[in-house]
C-alpha cells in the first residue's frame, strides 16, 4: 500500500464530509458559512454558493477516492484513512460552527 494513497483517502474523507453541510444548507435555502463569505468561514454565503461549494467538495472527494490508487472497501487501512479524515473535519466543524449556531453550549431543558 502506497502511503500517498492513504493520504489521498484521508483528504477524500474530509472533502466528502465537508460537502454535507453545504449541500444540505443550500438545498434547504439557508445561508451558511463558507470560504467565500466576508469574513471567510465566519460570515454567511448564499444557499446557491453553498450548493456549488458542496458539489465541488463532493467532486474533489470522489476524485481522491476513485482516481488515486485503488480504494478497497474491504481494506481496513483504506477505510480507516477515509474515516479518520471524515471524523476530524466533522469534529473541527462541530467546534468551529457550534460557536455560531449554539452547538458548543446547548441550553439545558
């Protein structure tokens, strides 16, 4: 196994996971943070920008999985690399965007 393939799968997991909130927010017609907002990653971008950004992330993630190496769902190293990339971007996003949407300190009922 080429270690560069594992790096590719790690970043594929990050890109594929990052596509989810942008696509969902955009398709729901909601503004959401994106790199194109002012300030970047903090301000809100339109739903259209988020759909485009989410689609771009999905396409890059797809290319990193399918076109680099030979990803095998039965290979523990391939799946772990993808899963760790997905988990880390997910945890980072939860912390970063939680500060804007109340997710870091939810009210107790």
